[in-house]
C-alpha cells in the first residue's frame, strides 16, 4: 500500500490533522480535529469517507501536544481506517509553524534545522512552542518518518523593505530580527492559487485583497501574485483584533495597563517564557475581553445580545475597513477580488454583507442570496458578486492549510 502524508496544524486552541494520499494533487483520507483546548471540554471532530463524527471528550487534553497524541492514536486504532494503522504507513509529516524567521521555503527537519527553529522560539513563544513540541514528539515516537515544516511567514518574503522595516534603531532591529514578517501565509498561498484558477488568470497577473478572519485574523494585499503588505507584524499580535488578541494598540498602552508589563507572566513555563504584557495582549484581549465569548458566531448576529457584542462587531468591521482602504490604494485600485476566508470570513454572511456595503464606493456589490447561502462543503471558491460590476469581485474561499502543506510536500518529492 502506498504511504500517506500527514499534515498537522497546531494552534493555541485547536489541533487539526489530515491524512492524504501521496499523489498530485493529494486526496484527503481522514480528517480529525480537537478544538476548545483552552475552554474545556475539548470537542473532537472526525471524518473519513462518509463517516462524520463529533463528540465532547472526557479526557483532559490541556495542550496541543496531548491533543495531537490523542488524535494520532485514535486514527491509528480505527479498524475502519486500515490505510493508516502505524508509523510505517506514513511517508512524511507536514507541520505548520507560524514563525519561520528568514526562511523563505519549507524545511525538512534535521538536528541542525531543529536547532535553528528552537532559536526562533524566543521571537514567537506563543505561536511556535506547540508546533515544536509536536515535532519533537514525532521525532521521538515516529522516528522513521521525516518531518517537514511549512511557515506562515514564508509567503510574505516579498514585502518591500519600506513595509517590512520598523522605523527604530536599525542596529538593534537587525541584531534582534525586529521587522514585519506577516503570517497566515500557508493560507494565503492556497487562496491565491485557488482564486487565480477560479478567475482563469495566471497567479502573476492576479491582484487581491484577502481577509483571513478566524480567531486569529489578518489581511493581505497581493499584487501580481506577491504579498506586498499584510496586517500582522513581528508577531501575529499586530493588525486586526482576534478572539483573545488586541491587534494594534498604542505600544505605550501596556505600561499604563500594568506596572508588571515587562515581568515574566505567571503563564510562563520552564520551557516557554512570555512577558505579562504579551500574555495580556495575546490571551486576555480581543472580543473575548469585550463580550466574554471567543465565539464570533455569538457576536455576528442581527440583534446582538448586548451593547458590548455590537461594539466588538463594529470594532472588527472598522479595523478591516481601514486595511481594505489602505490596500486598495496601494494596489492602485486594480483589484481583481476581495476574498473572504478563515472560519469567520467563510461563515459569517453578516460580516461579509456589512463590509461589502461599506465598500460600495469601491464598486463592490454582492448578491444577498448567494451571500446568505455561502459555499457548499466541496466548493473551494464561491463568487458572491452581483452582476459584472465595475469594482472588484467578492469571493469566498474555503481555505485549507493542511492541503496546502501536503500539496507542496508531495509536489517537491514526486
Ligand atoms: N457562523 C459563524 N459566524 C461567525 N463566526 C463563526 C461562525 N462559525 C464559526 N465562527 C468562528 O470562526 C472562528 C474560528 O475560525 P478558524 O479560522 O478556524 O480559527 P483559528 O484557525 O484561528 O482557530 C471562531 O471564532 C468561531 O466562532
Ligand atoms: C498566525 C495565527 O494567528 O494563526 P491562527 O489564526 O491559526 O491562530
Ligand atoms: Mg487558523
């Protein structure tokens, strides 16, 4: 039996794994995910063939590493999933690593590359720690399978110097790697390819404003197939607010918020050091801090349950609009499409409608029925534009970071 490729997407609150056939393009064999790790009980979603299963788990799975172990065991032990029963059925494991520093491409894990990635952990402890723990676990427990890492930041290596440079002392900046990196690039790469194909345009002639709006949210300006600006920065904290992230604030705010801003946060562990300010702005802010919920589905409703819910919605809309205006101008008004992606961008018809109405001046118009209906499960790109208007088209793209990793892993090796 041909070996499979496993793609792992570890976030702070969820772990998603998908097994693919080793063919070009890859075909998904099974998909399993655990979400709600930070808000127990964790929920398992599991799918292979026509089997779809969802359950709340009794197990205490408080880290992405434990969740990954659980998912792997569950898939290996499923008698109905005979293609994947042990280590020997796997050819490669692809890992999503958010921060890749100066890496422009994927990296096969060796002792040396792992050391290099461990050095980067200091720059992005909150985002890289879980992925690296899972890589270390795979090397230990599945030693015969090669791990390949794919970086969110790699897609943005084309940012011009005046976009990536912060106006601070350049000696300090260079010595410490302090620049804009940008994230969600695995997703943007999937979206660019899918949307260009949908529009029947070569990627190098495609100009897009893409919104990846999930519990972490960012937006990207793509000119002739290249990222020319994006809202996240040195870390995924910059730019748009998220479920528990503040997004852009005046950096001085942290010193007015608490005198302990620079001290080590109690959330730090022996292996992972983060400051109190980073902990507050990454984990105790965003729409959770305004409304008490991380679930944007409770916020994006016609009649919000409270003023705070309405405020959280209005803030996200306002910040996204600021970037759309900015990027529209940077792209010289030559924008093929505004693309909605990410858990919220793909599912919230209200957010799409609100943003589209506010972008009327750019010639954006959507078909309300198509927008309310949203895409079918197997519909990667859906056009929700109304008629052939003057402005950019409005598209929904169901992004797929696991597929993107497996696709490139296999393409480079077959
Ligand atoms: N129907 C919906 N309307 C609005 N938001 C939704 C809807 N369904 C799911 N979401 C939101 O999508 C977000 C998760 O998106 P996702 O891209 O999977 O996030 P991440 O990868 O950052 O964990 C959650 O905030 C969830 O509340
Ligand atoms: C980079 C980032 O914020 O990732 P996620 O949205 O998956 O949390
Ligand atoms: Mg995500």
